[in-house]
C-alpha cells in the first residue's frame, strides 16, 4: 500500500532500501572491497529482468505484465542510469503498479523536493537515494580517505566522493545535507562550483577531449578499492615517492596496462628539506573500455626485493551501460560459463 502523505512516503522508501541492503548483505561486501552499491548487480541478484535501451523521452520504466521487469535508457551518464535503475528497483520492491519515468525523478528527490501528491514516486525516489547513498557508505569512504565534515565543505572533496559512490555531484551534495554531514545552505554553496571547474583544476594544463569525462584523484588511500567508471574517464595519481632512498614508482607498469601518461612531474613536500619524500603526480588516460587489475609498485629499480609500496586497484571503465543486458549481468553470465 502506497503511503498517504509525503513524510510517510519518504520513510517507507528509506526503510525498504535498508531492508534490501540487509537481504543482499551489501554493507559487508562494500566495506570489504570499497566501491559503490552496484544497483544492476542487485537487480540481477533478485532475478528481476532488466534491459538497457535508447528510450525516447524516458529515463526508465517499471513494467509488470506479463511479469515484472525494468528498462533503463542508454542516453544518459552512468550516474543517472544508476539512479534510474534504483528508482525502478524501488517500484518493484515496494510492489508498485507499472511506472514510466522521465527526468522528473531527478527533480523530485526527497532531499530537495517540495511535498507532492505523487507518493508512489516519492517512495521510489526515497528508496533510490537510500539504496545508492546510505549514510554508512559515505562514512566508510570518509574514514578511508581521512575526510572530515569540514572537508565536505570543499567542492573538490565532494566531487571525489561522488565518483566513489557512483552518484552525480548534485545528488551527492544533497545527500550530505540529508545525512547531516553539512547543512542545506552549505549544499547550495557547493552547487555554485560546477564539476567542470574541478576537473580543469585537477588536470591543470592537460586538456581532455571534452569535459563530459570524470577525473579521478587517486592516492595511496585508494589501495584495494574498486573503481567503477566510464570509458572516457581520466586519472590523476598523487603518490608519495621516497626517491631520496632510491625508491621510484614504476610508471612503466601503468603504461604496460595500456594507459597513456600525459603528464608526470615531482613536487616537493618540504621545500626546505633535502633527500625527503616528494609527491609524484601522474596524469593518465586509460585504454578504451578498460577492465582489470591495475597495480604499480614503488621500488628501487635495481633491487629484486619486494616493493616498498603498491597501489593496486580493481578498475572497470566500461560504463555507461550500453544497449542490451547490464554489465553486471553479462559479467555474471561469463563467470558462470
């Protein structure tokens, strides 16, 4: 039964998402490997049919005849595809009637919306927000990156958080306010800085083909974390290098994985120190549709001993979702063969 008022609808959607987290044991999985809530894998785990199609005028749809199923458009960025899929999953999990959903689902997010009489849609939006962006996943990434609530007032930090939880920058700003990491006024202030400005600042003099790409800032704090991105994403690696002791990051490992290094420079940590560690800052573009284990070592080039440090990541840059089955379903079908 659909809630009869706005607050009840938000509460019903939020509680349903938390139940599904527990049912699928998602918190334990993510806290073990990092990354985001894989909405498409969750849909597959529930054996709910899903197809990705170039929908005209729609972001997605939930259908119930002859059986339940979900459609998601190919014509939006991955963060919107994920939110749409979570919204349609909410319709299914809350046992709603069929729904055709346009981009109004993005404006009706319960984090920002004014009360409305479309309580079925409010429930599904609240479900999507809580399913993709629960408070515990924000807290997990904050602890991993040593971010404080003060850091969440910085647009660059919120942008990097948005990449790690698989949401848009705008949705992440409002989610932080919703979970009371920041105030609504601070969320509005954050939104005055556009993602393009933060991408340009990270890339410095490097120019991407266009600014629809995302730019990941990776450090040693990202060791072991799963990176789920898109085909045209770029990487800036900011790594402490102990060159005074002869240790160098093996950037050739990055190149052998197919990445093109477009900038590689050193920056002193202590301008007055001699022989201390420096910051190695590398900007790299990945090969098309990269998916695999990426690892680079900090070692003495002449020394066969184990490396001083290793940056190892599981990286999937095959998004956004293309026409047909979701990437999660294709991956699971291949693993089953």
